[in-house]
C-alpha cells in the first residue's frame, strides 16, 4: 500500500499510489480450481456449444437466483438483445437513460426506440411515477435496470406493465447476488439479464445470462442463442450466435465458489469508505439496504459541489493525479450519446434528475484486489483536497486546456 505524502499530486506532490487503482478490477477465485476445469475441458475436447460446464453454470446461476431457467450467453448485451427479440418487443420501449449504453443499444440495434425515462434521485433507478407518462400507442415494454445492484421499483413497474399490457424485463447486469424484499433478483418480470463481464461481481471473463421462470420463453431463447437450430438441420427461428464458451463457464463456476469471499471483501471496503467519508461535508456514500443481500460491488460517491467546495469533475482530477482512477458512470447519460443525442436532441428536458445525478456521481475502486489501507489514503486525499480548495482549483485551471465543443 502507498504512503501518503503531504502535498497532493495535483499540487505538485508525488502520486499517493505508484500504480493505478482501477474501478472494475476483476474478482478472481481459486486459480487451481480454474486450471483443473481448463484441463478437464481440454481433455474432453468440448469447448463450446452447450457443453457440460455451461450446463453446470446455468444450473448454479438458476439456483442462486431462485429461478427455474437460466440461458447463459456470451455477454449481457447479446443476452439483452436476444431477450428483447424473444419477447417480441418492437416500436418503443421505456428505459432509464442513467444506465450503461448497452441497455439502450440492445434495443436500437434492432430498430426499437429506447424512450428514456427519468430516475428517482434517491435510488438512481427508474422513477415509476414518471414511467406511465412515457407510454404511447407504440410502447411494447419496459426495461428496468437495477443500477449498482440496488433493485428498482419492481412492484410499481410490475403493476404499470400489467395495467398497460406491456412486457417487463430487467437489466440485472449489476445485481447478481442481491435481493429485493428478501427475494433474489432474477425472478422479477418476464425475465432478467445478468452480466458476468470481467468487471462485474461474478465474472466469467465475458458472459451474461437470461433467467426466467417461463419455460417456453427459455426454450425459445436457447434456440435463438444458437442460430435458431432445433436439431441438426432444422432452423425454426431467426437466431444469432449468443453462446457462452466452456472457458467462460469454467471461470464463472470458479467465481461462484468464491462468492462469499468477494462479498466479504466488497463489504469490508464499503465500510472502510463509509468510515472515511461520513464526516467529509459535501460527500455522500450511496447506501445499501442492510436488510437485503447486497454484493457491495460499487462504491458510489455523490458530490455536493457547494458543500465540498470542488465539483465532481475537479475531485476526479485530484484523484486521477494520485493514480486513483475514479469513474463517472453513467455520465453523461445515454440520451447524450450517439445516436440518441441526434435522434432526440431535447430528451434532456424530460430528464432533470438523470442529468443532476450524472453530474454528481463518481465511483471509487473496490473489490478483492483493493486494500483497506489504500481506502484510508483515499480518505486522506479527499480531506486534504477539501482543505485546499482554491489551490486545487487554480492547479486544474492552468493544467486543463480549454476543450472546444466537438474537438476530440
Ligand atoms: N447493462 C448494464 C447496466 C451494464 O453496466 C452493462 C455493462 C451491460 C448492460 C452490458 O454487459 P456486458 O455486455 O458488458 O456483459 C465496463 C464494462 O465493460 C461493462 O461490462 C460494464 N457494464 C460497464 C459499467 O463498465 P467500460 O467501457 O467502462 O470498461 P473499461 O474497459 O473502462 O474497464 C473498466 C476498468 O476495469 C478499467 O479501467 C480497468 C479495469 N479492468 C477491466 C478489465 C476488462 C481490469 O482491471 N481488468 C480487466 O480485465 O465498461
């Protein structure tokens, strides 16, 4: 771990950390178990196409999520695309803009219009009170996102979907291992989609899955994942290649065996950050509901620029100078990314809370590779920056070239 120097790096001191601390360092389980699975896989010479490790991983994920069916995929973006297509969504689908752009792209990729709905600033998730007014005659569905693994307003969305005859899916990319009112995320709506990307709580290098209790839907997705093949020569749907490899399933199964270790590390980090941050004016650590199961995978800080004295972006500059690579997820919101920005240039007018949250959030490094001592150092940096606000601001002003709109 790093020693703290008295001078902040942005003011000319040496960076607190010699090597970058990333948001999204993978959690890796037992290496020997992974290598054993790789060897067995190579001995079998069965590498993909619904192999035994993928089948085992699907059973395990379904059991963890408390659902009947799991269809593993190559990543969550393709899993979303296949679930959306399998559910027959078309026209318009209501989604938050405050999400990773993949949620919107999975729709637009198949010419379905994502209609961006504003969020509740407390939860960072779809505001159910604003969802219904986004419904038009072209609306066919709603995709709720459990941002940071904190479940969205499942009951209200379910009720709106039922009343307006809409299909409800959930992007649960962040929420493997989390619960809502004691029930595991995975069984809400028609289906939910997990991501097992390297940066996620549970990783399979790349990977994703659709989980559902609807057997016919699961069977359909299974065919669509494999080009629509039903048996050797018989194609009965349009399909794509969404298959998970055996190597990914080997990693996923190995990760599953260490889930408790991952949660414990994340939780320890979360508590260490909470202890550092609770008395710094202008900074708030987004809480997890202690009555639920959480994976504590994201350390989400909200900056009140007036109370702290520096803006979120200025704090990010301070941290980056120290080699703490804080991230601004999901700035600036999908509606400010292409092609959505060009299609709907005024979407922001309906998304005031999305814009406000995207302007004040930053994510800090956590996970099994993060040490508590480093979190103490980050706490000291955040306190030091607050006591030297004007010097920090001057340093940023002279070092940051004026960015001309449109120039890269
Ligand atoms: N829905 C939601 C709500 C999502 O958040 C995501 C993905 C999806 C859907 C789609 O799921 P997938 O199709 O990916 O399964 C990252 C991830 O690539 C992405 O999976 C994730 N959300 C998103 C929130 O974050 P980037 O572009 O920020 O990734 P990148 O390359 O900057 O990686 C983050 C940091 O992690 C790096 O700075 C370094 C570190 N890292 C990364 C990798 C891959 C490592 O240390 N080792 C590694 O192997 O999108």
